[in-house]
C-alpha cells in the first residue's frame, strides 16, 4: 500500500514491529518520576496503534515488556503492570471500533493474574476482528522463544511425529509464538539506542531497521510517516541483485 507524505512516496509495511524505548529518559529530563514517562508512553502507543490502522497496516507488534524488564525496581514493574491492565480495559472499545484483534507473545504465565485475565478477555472479545492484528510482546525474550521452539520440535521428533528432514525454516517458524504471522518487514526503535535487545531475533532476519533519537513519549504520527518514507526508499533485495529486484517484492 502506498500513500503520499507531503509529496514523498510512503510505502506502508505489512508488519511493523516497534521497540518503544525512552520513557524513563523522557521523564528524567523533566525531573519527573519514571512512571510518568510510561504513562505518556501508553498515550503514544494508543495514537500509533490508531494511525497504523488508519494507514492500513495488517500487523503491528509492540515490545511492551521484555523478560529482562522483570529486573527493574519492584515499584516500576508493579506500575507498568497496572498501566497495562488499565490500557487494555480502557482501549477495548477502540479495538472493537477499529476491528483490531489483540494477540500476545511472551511468557504470559509470569504476569500478574489480573493482567492475564484482562488479556485473555480482550483477546476473546476481539478474536473475530480482521482489519489489523495488534501483538503485544509481554515478558518476551526471543532467545527464550527460540529455545521453546527447539524443545517442542525435539519432543515431536523424539516421539516420531516429526522427521528431522521436515524441520525447515517454515516448519521452525510454525513452532514460534508468532506462528501464522508474516515476519515484520520493518522495525522501528526509538530513543537513539542501536540494538535489537532480544526482540524477534528469528523473525527480523530480513526486516529493514530504523533507529530514531526521538524518545517514545514524543513519537508522533508525523515521525511514523517519516519512518515509512525512509522505508519506501530502501530497496529490499533478499540477497538478490538490484536487477533481479525490479519488481516490488513487498506488495
Ligand atoms: C522503555 O522505556 C519502555 C518500556 C520498558 C515499557 C514500554 C511500555 C510502554 C510504552 C507502556 C505500555 C504500552 C502498552 C501498549 C500498554 P524505558 O523505561 O526503557 O526508557 P529508558 O531507556 O529511557 O529508561
């Protein structure tokens, strides 16, 4: 799908993944408690979800809480969990209105029971929505996910339900928590950090990656459009030559 952004071409990825970073620094720069940065981060998430849906994305995956984030001070973890719960309860109507299906990846059993309950309820209520899939990565770590897939495959092979020869990339993808979803074609990370931080390590193999210094609470639809304009400039080759890639491979 293509849009115009002030005259520049804007191609929309099918699957956008975002590492929403910089809430803490945004707050600290203002002499505010870190949790207030997360509050603003949630508002940004709402705006970006709605803009993504408006622009016609099919899949949006947000890294909301990593497996490493459990190591943060208890007070911050508790506040993040309660923010997440409130966000889900508050935004159910938005998800229904915009026909967005909620999906979750990560070690969900580690989340507080109340959050698990709200997540399951929201996923059930939005299960028939077809216009966009919003995946929240919660208590998520890619190495953990990959190990889980390896163990599940080993188990299937051990009992003879799966032959080793059948374990190819497609089969492996089917054992990941993102099974059934196309891989992200674009990754955005805010806040100037230039790393992937254990996010979707297998799935991002061919993604275009975009780093911006903008802190997540300041990230606006205009920044999203700028990122998509940059995405449109990149030619995606999948290891082929430029000549072999005359056809548009993302559409
Ligand atoms: C990174 O900022 C952000 C997080 C660890 C949590 C992200 C969570 C939200 C934006 C809110 C939840 C979102 C939804 C959709 C419910 P940081 O604290 O690592 O910032 P810093 O690197 O500046 O310290």
